[in-house]
């Protein structure tokens, strides 16, 4: 256990996570509307689009147009997602995004084969190619990421040793290219983690790599995301990916199951209530969560947008007393 | 912090919580169907009905018929809820329920006035009346309960001192009547708690009353219930109220907001994954959660019924490997 962090960095991934999974077509204009609204909440890191094969992810066929259309706010980093060099080249070509150089591995080979059609060995080789491309474009590479670090629907449990092997591979790739990895993101891509797994995996990585800043990417498919974030905080993890409204997930099987990322405003609510700063205006964020619901046209799983924050109630009850 | 409990007792409150809030009429037959299905899951404590004023809670106008109709399973305790002596007398008259003698206070007077039309002083006096009634009927009184122990939508934050005052009042009432309170239930009735509040309140109560077994009643209105239960486990709390499917709540404002109790199967999922026993068959419970959804006719907020348990996936992946 560590002291809880005083400040938590939240990387908003709602637009990218959300629009890749929605069945109904969502107009480019409304995607831009969501990004522009998020820019006004105090969030300083917003993942705006996914530069993936439009045949596989039709919801992001308009990634270039979305990025061209939003109004950047000074001080906010706008990022994109890619899975290969073609996607990275598109993201760079926008001229508008903060390109986050990463070495990204996946702890389950079965998932890697399904998601990216690569073996473990293919993926290490692919990372070498990405590193070359980052370097050619003068992009700093200071981040490692491990997908499926807590379990896999196709491979089952993922051992702590497997995760440590992946971290070592990232570090070896970094050494090979004279890079220093400063941040490592651990993703519970398929929502296998409980708080004890967060202790186990984060603890093991931190013991071996005490200087690495750790980040968590938590999915809420089994309702554990907020509890897992709390366990992360207890382990001193100060960076979280999150999705406004719980975008990317939905409580109905008809929409593909509650597969979404941890809900940004529910996480911010917990953090603020525990005295941890985020730089985010919760009330504005709750308005954006309701906007996100309006844009996708169906209820999103976040709770506080319906239950209401406590600051408002505290003011009301104080006035009434 | 304490060692996590090896076994957790779950008191299922889904039928009572759920049917009191649903807008559409639900037939007596289907209420009985849910209770009978819950009896087959390994749950050993099921709250079946609410004996309250049918004018205020029309969903429970058929409480007597529901209790008359279910098939009791040996080893399962079936309970009811009441708020006054009239309700208690109806519950006793069924001849079929385990009558749990309790001294029940509320930490917010404003909520007490709205919910039960009583002042603090009225409520202490009312408890004396209930104790007399329990004693006349030979019912053991070993449980205390404090509603709104973590905050109140009408009064704001509730201080630790206020909760300790309430516990002392319960203990004084017990002394006055030669009773020994063995279990104390703390209810986050309006979902104000974060995990740190659980540490704060549970810690303060445990320090003053180390021999009391503690129970938590957690609402998920702001998405904190599972994280709060995890904090409770860390503090050694081994008894939780819960509602199958998250009955009593709904993710849509149209259904009154996500006001439900913590979802039983999501809690059981976390407990089993952490190696804590409950005596409950999770797969059977997931089937009952889907049945509950069918009975109320709209999606319920529980996650694992959609996301699926991991035991099934572990078997599939083992077979595939």
C-alpha cells in the first residue's frame, strides 16, 4: 500500500472507445461536438479518434474528418489510436494530434492473433517497425503498454510472470533503441481483474521497476472498474484511462454487453470525494456525459449523471438548514 | 485493515427492494416465482416482502399473499421488512417468516421525518414500542441498524460522531431492556459513501465496539457500491445486504434513477474471484438475475449477468488449449 496520490491524471478515451462500438451511424458533426464539449471540462488529455481499418471498424471511417474538425483548446493534448504503421502515419498526417510514442505488447497471444493477427514474435517485430517510424518523425517514446494484462476471454488467466516477461520485453526493446520508458500502462482489456489482482500485478511490476509511473486502463464489463481503480490508488497508481458516460459499453446485451471503459465522471466523483484533485469540473463533465447519451441515442452505464453529485446536494442542504 | 473474511454472509433483499420501486404492476405469481428461484441458489437469507402502508408503497399491497405463496426451502431464513408495529404484526401473522428483532435508528432527522414522519425522540420511543412487541412474541433482539449512516440528500454529510451517538443510543436501549446487540448494520441509504468513508465510519465503530459483528447495506446510486464493499471487506465486515440483478435500481432516470442496492451477483463474483466463500452458486444466481429482468420487464444494472462469469470462460479456454 502507498499513500493515495494527491492528483490523478485522467486520459479521456470516450470518443475513441465509444464511436468504435456504436451500431448506429453517428455523424462526424456530433463526434466533433463531443470532443469540443470535453475540451471545456478541464480534461487535459483527450483521445479523439481511431486510425484503424474502416472495414473492421466502420464507426471510425471518418477519423481524419473528426480530427480536422474539432477546435483545440490550449493546454489540452489530443491523441489518437492506431494499431499499425498505416494508422500511425494517418495520425501524424493530421498535424493536430499529440503523438504518444509507445511500445505496446499484449499478454495473451490468442487475443493478439484475433485482434491484430500477430504472434508474440510478430508483435515484437512490429514494435521495432513502429519505433523506427516514431524516430523518423522525431516522436519521443517514453511509454510502454500491456494489453490483456489481467486475463483473457480466449486464453484464461494471465500469470504475474507473463506480465513481468512482457515488461522485460518492453524494456529490452527500449534498451535496443536507446529509449527510456517512463510510464507503463496495464490494461484490463477483457475485465478479468478484481482489486486483489490489481494489488498482485501492480505490486509485482512496482517491485521490479520502482521508478516507472504506472497507468491503468480498466474495463467495467463485470462491474469491478471503480473498485479496481480504488485498489490502484491504494497502490499509488496516479494515471487512469476513462470514458465519459461509460462510453464504449452499454448495459444491454443488444449493444454488445457492458464492455465499456471505467466511467470518467464516476471516477472523478470518487476522487474528488476522497480529496484527490483532477483539474476537472465535475458538474461540466456530468453535462457532457448527458450529451454523450444524447449523441449515441441510448442510455450509458455511468451512475453519477443520474444519481447526481454530492456538491450540489451539500449546497442545497446547507441553504435549507 | 483486517484480513479479508474467509466467508461472507449475504442477505438477499432483491424481492423487497425491487418490487417496492417498480412502476408497472407485477403479479403476485411472478413475485413468488422470483423468491422460489432465489431459494435454489444457495442463498440462506432472503427478504421476501415489505409490510408497509399499501397507500405509500402500492407494489407491496400483496405482501401477505406473496409470503403465503412461496415454497420455503429448509435452511433458508425468509424475512420481511416493516417500519412500525402494524407492519411487524402482519409479518408475525404470516407464521412463515424469520422475525429479526432489531433496534433501528436513522442518523438524519430530516430523512426520518420524510420517511417515517418521526423526530429523533419519536423514533427512540417507537423503538421502545417495537422492543415490547418483539418481547411479547418471544422474538430475540440481537441486531441494531443505522440508516443514512454515511450522508443524507436532505441533511448533507453525516459526521462520524453522529453515527457513534446513534450506536450508543442503540446500546442504551438494549441495556434498558436487558438485551445484547451482536450485529450492527450500517446503511448507506442515499449512496453518499466512498471507500474512505467506509474506512472512517466502520473504523470508528469497530474501535469503540470491537465485539460487534458489522453489516453493510450499500446503495449503488453513484456507482460506488462494489468499491465500498471491497473497503468493507478490508475492514473485516463479513455481512452484506444485496439485491439480485441490482433490483430496486435502474440506470434510467425514467425509472427513478440508479438507486438500487449493491448487485448480489456482481458482489458474489468479486468475492469468489478473491477466494471468499458465500455458499452461493454464481451460475444459478446469474440465471435468477436474468429472470428478475424478465419479471420487471426492463434491463437491470448488474454487470456479470451480461459480461459473464470467469469460471465458464476458464473452462472454455482450458478445453480449447
